[in-house]
C-alpha cells in the first residue's frame, strides 16, 4: 500500500509545483520568480509593497526588480522607501541666556528663540558629556518670568563606553513661546551644556504604513549573562533590511541601552548601532519607548541584540520582535494591460527610467495599492550565467584530464628510444 501511495505523492508534489510556476516571455526567462499584480487602475498612480520573499529571492538587493505587462513590455517604475518624502526638521535660531547650577538640585539652562518664534515641539541638548542618563524638565515662557511646564520629565542619554550615541532629543507640547527653560536633574555637579537646538513643529505627514513584521516575539537566549539580556537571530538571508526592534516587558520603570551587532557567519560580530528603551511614570501618566528604530540595516544574515542591564536585574517577562523596511514600487499602468513583478536575476543591473526623475507625488494625491499574487517560479527559466559558471566542476575535470594527458605524453617521451643513439 505504501509503495502505491508514493507515486501518487510524487504526482501531487509535481502538480503543486506546476500550480505555482509560470512561463515568462522569452526576453524575461532569466528571471527566476514572478508575482501577478491584481487589478491595476490606469487612471491613478499604483504601487505595490515589496515583501520578504522578494527581498530574499532577489539576485542583487532588488536591482533585478522589474514590472512587465502581458505582452512582455517593460513598465517603468520607481522604487522608494516612502510614498512621500518626510518633512525635514527646521532649526530655530536659539541663544543661551542662562547656564547655571543649583547645588544638590539641577543644572538650569534658559534658551531665547527670538521675539517671533514659530511653533516648536522638540529640542536637542548639545553636550560634550560622554556617558550619562539624566532626566530633564522643560518649561516655556513668553517673558522669562511666568513659566508653564511643557514636559515634566524626559530622559537624555549617551553611552560612548558601549559605542552607543543614545539620544539627546526631547519632544514636548507644541507652543510658540519665546523662551525655553531646561532643568537637568544632576544634583552632584553641573551638567555641561554647550547649546540647545530647537526645531519648528512639522506639518501633518502623509500616513505611511508601519514597518512590516519580520519575526514575532522571541524570548531572550537562555544563556544570557545577568549584565546583559541577549537575542541571537538567524534571518536565513542577508538581503532582509531590518528597520525596527520592538520590545515587550511588564517591568514598571526602567531605562536601558540597546546594542546591535551583526554577522555573516555567526562567528565574527560587528557593531551596528543601537538605541534605548524606557518606561516611567510622571504625574500619573506613563511615558515609554519600547522601540528601537533605524534607517535600515541589511547585508547580514545573523543578528545579535543586547540590552545592557549594568547592575540592575534583567527586565521581567521580556520579549523582542523584528520588523523590516518597506519598499514601494510605484508605476502608472496602461489601459487594458495586466502586469507581473519579476525578480531573481543576479546578473541584472538596476534599471534607469525617466519616470524616476519626473515622478512627483502631491500631498493629497490618490494612490492605489495593488496586492501581490503568490510567488511563482519561472517554468521556462533560462539561467543567465555563462556555461562555465553554471558547471564549474567541468573546468576542474578538464584541467585534470589535461594534466593526465601531459603526464602520459611525458612518460611516453621518456620511454621512447633515442633515435640519435641508433
């Protein structure tokens, strides 16, 4: 009975593979994978979100990505990390009016943003201090006499001993007051402040999808040392661009530095940045940041994430998840055409289109998101690599045969009688 069922299993496997295989036009047979794009809208700008499979199976970090129509024509597109560029922070000229120290309490800094200050909601403390965690209170005033608190308690930090820059930026309630007062809670000595950079409030950004979930919540490695909580993650591919770490814990109050290392072989590790996570209560309200975001990090298959505990006990019920960067492929479909996204050709160079230079997305422009169909292997796939690259063993076989033939010829020459001697 088992022998009869085995051919049937093979048949089912072959049918399943055929169900997820598709022929591509002759010009595109060297692309190993393709996905259908559902229901394009030719009257507006369309986009698709590139998923993990496309990143992992791309031959050269999405340089081989193409969009083709049902006639085999290449469709110009633009690949972006955001649908619209983020607003750039605008710095407001700031003058230090006071930089004093109240022994046993705090360092006080007063900043003048000018008589016609625009609305602002964040600042950056400039300091030469290298290793610190300090709490800061921020107040605003129109006349430098009557103050109202706009941020009761917020942390600033730096961990240069651990090669981590920390964060010296604080967000507070939006206002257009001329003066800002910072009280840095360091009772033992004056905290060195060389300047304060304030930033104008930004307009409402076009809503962007959050980073795509990559790996669900993971417990720490069981062998983590008490001084640091550690995770080691294998992404199975070096092409996945990680953009965000998210943590969960039921610890009530904490502030911990996070260090990131990457590796291509899980043996040699290189620093790749980091950040900080915290949770604290102020005036009956919980302030927290359990996310470490970065532009994106890619090119490494293995990741190590460490929370530096110092002399504190590890955070309780701690879990971590990873999220990957988004990539948006934007294009303008033609009437009565269907489209496929293709990738998986390591020899393809990144395309260059006029569309990339002329595309301008208006703030309220309507966009249509298209869903990607299941990944299909190319049934009529033709490997683009040269014959010698596709069959590297043949070169060694040929070299071995040549050595044998040369040795045989030399041996015959040594055994042949010397005609001159006769």
